[in-house]
C-alpha cells in the first residue's frame, strides 16, 4: 500500500515519507537490501529533497519501509500519521487505502 500512496504523492510528500523512513534506518543498513545499495549512496544520511525523492521508485520505497519496520516497528504509525496529514493522497488512491490507513490510526 505504501508504494501506491508514494506513487500518488507529490514530490514534497515523497520527500517527507522518505525522510521519515530513512530516519528509522541505519544508514549503512540499506546496503544490505537488494537493489538499494546505489540508492543508499545517493541518499546518504542527509535530508532527501523533493527532486531526489522523485528518483526513488515506489518499489524501492516499499523495500525501505520493510527494512525500516524491522528496525523500528513504530514507523508504521509515523507513516500513517504523515498520510493522515495529507488526506488528498489517500483520497486519490481510493477507499481501500483509506480503510487501511484508518485501521492503523485507530490502533494508536
């Protein structure tokens, strides 16, 4: 679902999500995730700009999210909270995403 939300996000929202995810991951740990070693060197440990966020694919975001969740299970709540602040993205994705996002928010 995160890959779908990310693909419907604008560049600033993409950067916001990536910055939350990457803030939960050991910067060197992304090198261990298949397909992300080049991405980790591009992103480094600094803040991701909207332009850089546009270069990241939804599939890569899904991989980063899975890795971040292993290291920090509360990242699901953080990303859910982020998208709760940007309901237009959830609306664009549709009812299924909305119901899943609401479930995560209700668990808080």
